[in-house]
């Protein structure tokens, strides 16, 4: 019974990780396609709206694309920081295959909040093969760093990238996770960045109108 329970838990974990990575890959592929076919998209989307709003929609569409570009660069920068910190931390702990785990962390960081924890799952059997103490120190290191990454690093980096308050970013991630799971976490920041353009424009319009 214990073996069956353990096998079921391992299989569930594998499915969650696989679904997360596949969803991340899907988001990246769609982003790439939208970037490559940017001209066609820019010509098509304004046609969905009345002609009097076509110019406005085209301008905002360009602004959204710039925001998404900033988000992609911020995400790559964040992944690089996470991989570097994990690599240095594991080296200090004299953990074997530190580079391999750091590379895994680089790619899994595309899944916010859970990225370092997924890397930890891959690190556990390696650490256990070294010693029980190594497993304990590696787990403590990853758990502390995951808290710092989720609550401090992600909001600060994404604020610099897309110019949105860390509180808004955290709220967007919570809402995205609540309704769409991992996909919601991935899309939370770029969607919030895109919406912020229209919110700022709306507030500026009403402020100007009031004056």
C-alpha cells in the first residue's frame, strides 16, 4: 500500500511538472508566433473594431507589444539571476552537478513561484545520494530562496521591466493562479502590463477632460 501511494504521488508530481512545462512552452511558442507575424497582427486586429477607433487600437497594440517585449527581457533576466544564485549556492554547499540543477532552474523559472521548487525536485535524489545532511541543507537553501524569489525578486524585477507596482503584480499572479492555474501564473504579468496601458490612458483621458 505504501509503495502504491508513493508511486501515485510521484506520478501526480510528474504530471504537474509536465503540464507546467508544456503550458510554458505553449505560451512561448504563441509569443514567438505573434512576434514574427507582428505586421499581420497589427493589420488584422484594428479591423475588428469600428473604423473610428482603428487608429487608437493600432497605437495601443504597438504599446502592448513593447510591454510584452519588456516582460520577455525581464523574464530572461530573472531566469539568469535565479540560475546564478542557485549555482553559487550549490557550489558553496559542495553539491554535485550544481551546473545541471542551475540550468534546470533557468528554464523552470518561466513558471513563477514554482520554478525553484521544480528544480529542487530534480536536486533531491542527487543530494540524497551524497548524504542526508546534504539533502537537508539543499532543501533549506531552496525553500528560503524560493520565498525570496516569489516575494521580493519577481515583483522587483518585473516592476523594472513592465513598470507596474509589485502589489499589482502579486495580485495579478494570485488571480491568474486562482482561475487558470500555472497558465494563469505565466500570463499574469504580461496581461496586467497590457491592461495597465488602457487603465492609464483611461485615467489620463478623464483627468484631462476634468481639467
